[in-house]
């Protein structure tokens, strides 16, 4: 029996293999691609340009890769939700200690419209932005593996840690988490994203839908992992998912919460009016990102997810 069952309407995810275009030699005025890390959109990273020694001339230096913008504001002193798991980056930003030391330099603090501070990571750069929103009860590291890989392929990725979680601010108001997704999407735009892919697990996916349709950037695609149609008494993603026409992938496991999550994800899938949409039923029984991290066929599911995200930007 296959572990992954797929139901789709018009979805074609093909990784197109095309040769990597070689950049022209850099002139003295530095006419190069805006960033040395722009990806080839078939999912293969473009290697940064290096210094080139022409056969008949002196060494020519290429421009350095474009970096993400500086944080919007300096570090803020606040009470973190999980102080025993909170450390400070070299720049003084609170960050979950699950984040490897080499990535802590990418930590920033975002401020929501209701005044809450969120520990977040900004990885990569460029005009193609990806929001990765974690499950409630999980942490910023839930999607960190995907975020790191996407950034290495040349995408701009923002991973917010939701209020009352990890190194983000402690809060009694956990019903306004759509404002956390909103703050992350605004950061993507500030960093230079011109289009965005929405991805979230559990209530993180619900907020990605809800806030995603309320921001100005074109939506390139949607990934939902175990996300309920309604998260809390006031957050209903059904009306919002109807507005997303971009390719959409919905994943759920029948064993998750005694079948309740599968039912909720099916509601989102049925309500979706995307021209290309797919529903994957994963038999692992796990929730959210655990489906690809801990499931028997997790590697296969992870590959499908990565292929889907990169194909959305083609």
C-alpha cells in the first residue's frame, strides 16, 4: 500500500533541466546580475560568480552577492516566552537556542501591529520570497531545514517564531496570531520580495492563508501541512483560501487527531479555487512538519514539497 496518496486537479510539477547561463565577464563599471546567488528556477542553485582570469587580460573582480537588508530596528528588551531556550545573537537579538550558531547572525526582531515582538530569521535574498510559518507548540526550527535549503538556492526566506513561543515575546493574547504572519510578510516585502510563496504547518498554515491574501505581493503558491480550516474562535481561512488562485498543495495524515485534521484540510482543499491544486494523504499519522521529518516516507514527501515550492516560481 502506498504511503502517500495524491488527489490533484491540473497540477504538473516538473523540474525542468536547463543549462546554467554563464554570466558575462564583469566590466569595470560592474554590470552583473543583482545577486550572485539568484537560483536557476529548476531547483538547482546558481553558483556565485567568482573572479575570472581572461586569457588576454588582467584579473577582473565580480561584485559581491547581494545581502539581506539590515534589521528594521535594534534589539529590544522583552520577556521571551521560553527563557530557558532563549539566547542572544552576536548582535543582541533574542533567538531560540535550537538555531545553529552559524545562523544566529540572521536573527532579527519583528514588531506586530498590536505591539508584540517576534524573534525571526531572515535567510537569503532576492525578489522571490517564502514565508515559513510553524505549528503552535513548535518553534522557529520547525521549518529551518527547508528555509536553509531554499536560501541556498537563492530565495529570500522569513521564518517568524510566533508570539508566546520560543524567543518571541510572552503574550496572553494568542488569538491574534494572524498578525504574526502579517509582520513576517511585511518583512519579506521590506527585504525586496516582489512575489511570495505561502507555507505553513498547523495553525501557521491557517494564518499564512488568512494574512497572505491581505498583503500586496502576488502569491506564487501555497503549501499547507495539517492546517485546520478554523484556528481559534475568530480565525477562519475558508473565505481567504478561495482567493488564492496560485498552485496549492495540501497535506494531511488520517491518523492525526483521530482524523479531525484530515477533515479540516479537506475542507480547505475543497474550498480552494486554485486552478492547480493537490491533496496528499500521508499515512504516517504525524502532524505538520513531523510528517516529512519522522514519517516512514518522509524523505519522499520532503522532496515533493521542495519541488513544489521551486516549481511555483518558474
